[in-house]
C-alpha cells in the first residue's frame, strides 16, 4: 500500500479582528501537543490577560487570574501554563481553576522541561535559575564571569532531556548562544558574537531536532545534534515577516510539527497630533510615519521623536522645528536610539542607545554638532535617561538587581540611589524645587503612579488606583498627568516650601496611544501652558495582528 502523502497546511488566526473584547495580542505560544494556543490579549479597558484558543474551536476563552502577567510558557503535558507576576512564579491549569504558587522569585521568561524543572531568567546581571515545577527553592543554573566580559543570561530553552538547555549569554562584545546543564557549570558555545550579529536574541529547540531563530525577520531552522551539541548543515528558511514585540520575535513549534509565528499585515504607522484639554483634535504634525517615543523641548518650539525605519530596521531620533517647519535627523547609528529627554536649556538631548540588546545612556547637542557623550556607569547596569533635571544632574533608570532610579552627576560621573525596590520604577521626573520625584512602579500587582519626597522622612503619595503609567508634571508643577489604560488623567498639585498636597485623579479624555516598539519613553507630552497635548496616535490604517499556524511544517524542509 502506498504511503499516504503528508501536506503542509497554513491558516491564520486574528483574535483582535474576531473578538470584540480584544484590542491587541502578543506572545502567542503553541502547546507541546499542538492543540492549544495561549496568547496575551489587551481589552478595550487596557487590561492584559491570557487567552486560550483550541485549534478545534472558533472561540478563544480567557484565563481569569492572569491579569498583567509576564510572558507565559507551557508545561510539557500541555495541561498548565506558568508565568511570573509580582516576583512570584505561578502555574495555572488551562482547563480552568485558580493559579498555584510555585515559588517566590524574580523572573521574566522561562521554560518547563520534561524532567519536571522550570528554568528562568531574571534581571540584568542575574544568572539563570531552576526550580521544581512542584515547588521549592530556586537554584543557580549558570554562572557569570565578569572578568571574561560576561554580563547576564536570558532566554532559557530546555533540550529533549529536560536537563540540558539553550540560553543567551550577553557579553561586552555582543551575545552568544550556549548549551548549559542544570547538573554542571560547564557550557558549550553554539553561536559566537560574530555569528549572532544578525540573529535575534532568542533561539528555540524543536523536538524535531532543529534550532529555530530569526535573521532579518526570516525564521530559519538548522539541524542540531543534541548529543554532540553541534549544528548540522545550513540554516533553511521556514517563514518570512515574523513580527517582533520590541526586540522579541514570536515563534514556536509543538512536538507534533505544528509551527506558530506572528506577523502584522501592515507596519505600525502612527500620527503626531495636538489635542485640547477636552480631547478635540487641533492639528496634525507632519505625515503619518512609524513614530515611537516623543519629547517636547523646554520652550515647546521643537519636538524630538524616535522614528522606526523599515529599510534600516532600526530606530533613530529626529527633531521637528515648529517655527521653521523643518525636520532634521539627530542620530545616524545602526543601533536603536530611543527614549529622548531634553536638557533644561534645550541645548542637549539625552537618549538610550541599544547595542547588542544592551541599553546605554548617551547625550549630544540638539543641533547635531559635536561628539556623542556617554554616561559612565558600571558595565553590569543597563540604563536609560528619565529626566534631565539641571545642568549637571540627570536621573536615569538602571537595570541592576531590579529597574531602579539613580541620580547621575555629569560633573564627576557619580551615581547615587534614589529609589530602590523590586517594583521596576520607570518614567521618573523631579519637581522644579527638587524635593519630589514622580514615577510609576510595579511594586503592587500592576503599575501605579506615585510621588515620593526625596529628602527628610521620604513621605509618599499614590496617585492612581486602577493602574497608571507614563506620569509627567506640568511645566509649572500645578498638575500631574498619567495614563490609566486609555484615559488621560490629571491630578491637581499644590507645592509650597513646607508642604505637598494632591487632589483626586480626574479623567480629561480618552485616547489610544501608539505603543509599538520598545516603549521605554513617553508617547505624549503636555504644553507649557497646560492647554494642549501632543500624542503619538495609531493611524487609521488596517494593521492586523495575525497568528500564522503551519501544520506539518517539517515536510517543506524535506524539499529544500
């Protein structure tokens, strides 16, 4: 009897177009048995939650209790999903039921192996750790040798035995892919820094014996020997136009040859638009483009913006001069330049340069002349600017043991702590009198907005109660603004020499901001007179977030 022919089948899932409740999706993951897709979805209220889509069903369903978690990963038997939330590792049954605590740990991304262990990464400078899926105390899985230029480890992925694993090692020269073991400190190099120059940070192993990775938005597969840890043959294309969330590409395979990846049918086009305090449109700034972070100059005569280039596949900073109606390019690097902030006199712009998936704070003159200056912090600390307070004082967010706020003195390169917690503080700006710092933090179950006294007893005020991010002061410090989901909120402020008083948060109007890209910086700004807001708004261009499912993906490789 002739052997039955096996065909490769492709189909599309687009939850944001199929379900009214869903506005956007990210991090879609196929289950090991190839029957379920888990994805993170944001609803119209801005709440992010896990959803499950069985491949034999037209309707996905949400997993309650997974609000605002970090990226999820499957158990080997496809019955559970694991995730981190507020420095705790959980697992939740996909058939329904409450989430179960595995252990206390700071983590971001993980993988659940066949030997019953969960492997996960942490903050910058951390080693990988592993813990039994049934609970226990996490143990170290890798080491970091700072004398060799090693900085941090990330993106763990178990091989078939559930003992050996792939991981990314970040070094002073770039990044490597290595194979490690939870039973040994020894590791084997798979991809060197030069080989990883054009390859995305994350590499997965498929149970069909291939390494999967993205190069120039093309998903490639290369045969891999699990016993010798050697690559075999050449990498072959599997899919094109794989989509990235920030710098993280979404793809994966099941044990039975189901491939999944995400792509967008159009680019992330956006518009810069002025609105009044009621949310009425006043004026568009320039033509639609792939705008990202923005910042108004201190005198409001210019705006600096991060523009994503499809051709160059990077982010650069540009400046629009409103008076002269002139646009000029500020940075010309092949690396990504994001999160701009102006010096108080408007002569300089500080920004975050991302090189080999590492963030550095740089600054240069706003007219583009002169050299690029660096902020000198320890090599183990990723950092980005949050507020240029005075001629010599720059506040930066530093990713050390957690994402904290530091004060950097440009005159002597000294670095001093301002906010230290496990809450991941961002968007920190200081009041005009230098006494109060405004920031958002994830120290509770969600990001909220706070003001803290910098001196004395260090009193603190929470301004948001239903989630809040991207806070900023008005120029006169009489108001504070932040976004609560898609709502622009305002809080009245009264600052005297001896007191600080805040009112109750009130909604000004609703707008959906464009959050494409890395999103380390502001996507809106308020004018000095508090009467206008410039916002980065998604264009009215159909941009479908699609999940592509490929059944029997290996069959096409046999023909190549």
